[in-house]
C-alpha cells in the first residue's frame, strides 16, 4: 500500500451517501482491486471487521455478493467521471463563447 494517498478515497464520497464512512472506505478499496486482507491492513482493522463490513453493505444496499458491490461502485465512479468531463467541457465552451 506504499504510496497510496488515503485522502484521495474521499473525493467521491458524495456519490455513496447511503454508506457510513467505514463502509464507503471498504467498498472503495474493494472496487479498485484491493483484497480483503490488504483492506484490513490499510484500515488498521481485523479481517473479520472487513468481512462484516462488506456484509453490512450487502444488507444495506440489498446486494447479493461482494462482486455486486464492486460492480456498482465501479459503475458509479465511471458515471461520476464522465459527468465531470461533460461538465468541464460545457464550462470550457461557455468560457470561450
């Protein structure tokens, strides 16, 4: 995890208002490919806490699997990124007009 800026995780926090900060952080790390063991190390919690947090997310969001969490997070992040690109382009166009 060396070189990973934890504060960068919170750039997209508003895209997931239904989750607690701990749930958001866990799901975000999972969505970028970090395994459960390394999420535990990164968050300074036990593996069991990570496992239970993922179960809480599944229950809260009515998901059937950890892969479902990962997929939804990735889709929302892509949508957020594309929306930001469009908004930046509109602003650039309006500034140049």
